[in-house]
């Protein structure tokens, strides 16, 4: 049975989450909506923006808060301003792809143009070719399994033969719901001290702190 590797983008391939989370939490706090860091990471990382924004609006309504109409536009503008100067690939992602003897895809909650732009900015596009899939392509984003099942179908791999690398609780839940092996990754700049435990609790089969560790794991499996 052919194995396939499916990688999340933000926080796994590119070190974007640390930048985005800093901007988002700062602007939300300025608007009166605050969260403990661990809660914010667990609830919102890995969501498509449509689901993330809907959750924020619901939280604001629950406490009688009206968020500024342009808040989400402000977030995106500031995040991308910082991406242009600070966004980098996470060290060793090329080694993981090279170590895997099978098809590889990116499956991300980012909107398609933004996902493609992040890969271009970090010069990672050639690693994945045409196998770059956004949650724009499915009705239900993570933690639903739809996106990972789509990627498996395009890779012509059975779900049970797929390995998924995720940095978020929502991503691990989506991998498990798809019947795939979810592997946690905590090597991104946003990872706090409790992320590995939260990924483990969400059902990660194993958690890796670097792509060097992940590449060794893939090699030792003979994949």
C-alpha cells in the first residue's frame, strides 16, 4: 500500500503562526477580547479564517462586545506586512520531504492565494508541485476531516496509509477523523511549553520537536 505524507503549512512548513498570533492577540486585546495563550492556541490555530472569525464574533457577542468592523482587515494587513520581512521556512522541512519515499502534499486552512504566496515567499513551492490544497476547496475545514480526505484522494492514497503532520489540536483532530496517523509538531516559533501535551491529548500518535526528528522517524519506518 502506497504511503502518503500530508503536511500542514502554518507552523509546520513556514514559521508564520508566531507572527500571526502576536498580531491577532494584540489587536483583539485592544478591542477588549482577551484569551489565555494556551486557550487561544488550542481553539483557534488550524481553523480556516471563516471559522476563526465566526468564533471570535460569537465570543464577543457573548460578553456584549462589538468588535470594530474593520478589525479582521487590520489583522490581515499587519500580518502580511510582517510576513514580507520576517516569514521564513521552518528549518529542515526539505529534509523531511526528501526522506519520504512517496507522494507529499500540503493541506492548509489558509486561503488559496495566501497559501501559495507563503510557499513562494519561502521558496518552498518546488517541494510540493501541484499538491497544495486549501480549505477553500472543502465545505468544512479542520477539525473536520474533509481537507485531508481531499488531499489523500488527489495523492491516490488510502486514508489509512496517510501520515499527517500538524501543529494544532484542530489539525490532529481532523487527521484522526480522517482515519489517518496524526503526528504532532512543536518546532514552530509559536509553540508554548504545553503544546506537546495538548497535541498528545488530542490524539497525536507521536510528537516531534524538530524536522530533523521527523525525518529520522520517516527514514526509520522505511517510508
